[in-house]
């Protein structure tokens, strides 16, 4: 069984027991919450697709940790003008553990 969920404007294919990294969520580490933006669910040759979301499907997730990704170096320059700027960026994320996928019959 797997589901396709939406979080932070991005879509993720998840199954029970998976660990994913999504955009930073405003939740505490160790807490459990449900994602109700489920786009599709596949369960034993039964594939359901929402318009845009399935109303009777939820995915229970546990927040493992919050953190920052690897540094991305942003370098701007203009040739022959002696203009150079170097910036770095670390994108914050939330690591989620997928507990269960619930679909009402």
C-alpha cells in the first residue's frame, strides 16, 4: 500500500515505515499528526485518485527531527566590472516517519 501526499507544495510517494524530508513544518519533534492532502492511494490492485484530494484518506506521521540541509553556494559576478558576491543558503526541513495510511471504505 502506498499513497501520494502533498506537503509544502511538493508531492511525495509514501508507504508505511518510510522516512521523508519535507519543507519545515510548525510542529514539535516527537509529535504525531495527520496529513489530509492525499492525492492518490494504491491498495491491493485498487487505485483511487482524488479531485484534487481524497476526502476519506489520511496519512499519520511522526515528526522525527527538524534540521537544515547542506549548504548551497550562490555566487554572482559581472564580467569586467569587479562585482562579485558570494552567499550561502541552508534550507530548513522536517524529517517525517510515516506511521499509517488510513482509507475509509
